[in-house]
C-alpha cells in the first residue's frame, strides 16, 4: 500500500493555484487551463516518482549483487510503477481541485487580486502550519503574499 | 534449504504465504539470518512432496530475491541422514 505523501498535497495545491493565478488572465478558456495544469502535474509527478523508484531499484540490485535490470520483471518493479502512478494521480487530483477553485473564483477581484483564491491559499498555509506546529499567522501571510505576487505577474503578462 | 537474499522492504510473511501456495509445498520456514539496511539474508526451508523448484525460484525472484545457494535437497523414498562429520558448520 502506497503511503500518501504530504508533499504532494502541498506541492499540488500551491503549484496549481499559483500557476492558474499567473495564467488565468491570459487564457480565455478556463476549462482548458484546468486541464493543462492537471495533466502536466500528473505526468510530472509520475515521471519524477518513477525515476526515483528506478534509482532505488538499481540501488537494491547493487546491494544484492545483481545485474543491472534484474529487478525489472519482478513484483518490486510492478509496485514501483503502481506507487508512482498513485502519487501522480494524487498530485493530479489535488492540482485539479486547486486549479478549478482558482478558475471558478477568479472573477471576484479587488484591483488585480482575486480574493477567494488568495484567501484559500492563506487558509492552506494556516492548515499547513498546524501540521508541523509552525506560526499560523506567518504561513497565512506568506501564502497570501505568494498569491498576490502570482496574480500580479499574471496581470502584467496579460497586458503584454 | 535455500540461502536467499531479499530487499528489506519485502515482507517475509507475504513471501512465506506465496511459497506455501507452490504446488507440492507442505511447510515453509523462513529465518532471517542477516540484516542490512536494504538487504535481508534468509534461510528458507521448504518441505513437501514433489516440490516444483522452478516455481519456488520464480516466486523468490519475482519478489526481488536472489537465491545464493541451495544448501540441502532431500529426495527419494526415505530421508538419508548425513554424517555431521561431513558438514562444515556455517
């Protein structure tokens, strides 16, 4: 059973919200943007995990004094693919949620700043700080600042 | 009796269950003889009648294990006891 990695919750949500904030103003088709962010993140996470798993298999092969590629037709390799797939799907799912929330709520703005995604980012930062016992206010503000910078970047890019 | 190395993230319980399902196998004993960060050294004793060795090897290799040596094989109508004088202590 693959362990759900918390880094993919953080990475998936942050990456998808920030990417959507940057590209949101430039791309007229919202659904396409959500699709692109989700698919790219899914494939990226799968490939990154698979490379890591293969490297781990190679390391085990060396420890067992086996020839390179000896473990490729074993249950270990099948499990490596399964684990990478699950982590990729999880990253994709979190990215889908993050990107969809951002796209659906980007209409409500103060100046160039879409309020709901930024508040969602801040809330996520607060939740994250609870997880590792950090300063909730600091992480809320940090995530809000990240969101404001991303949306400003998107605002500038859309006017080029 | 097999001398086997497996990756340490493989469950010996699962391996024993898989081996016990091989045709001809009546009993399996897996004993960990050596532990490393990533590798476990095992002595696997498989008992039964008409054991399918190829399938045993396939199960172990499919789990990522490597059979280092086959240390004892008993076949025939009765068990041939070996004089301990001939057996070096491992």
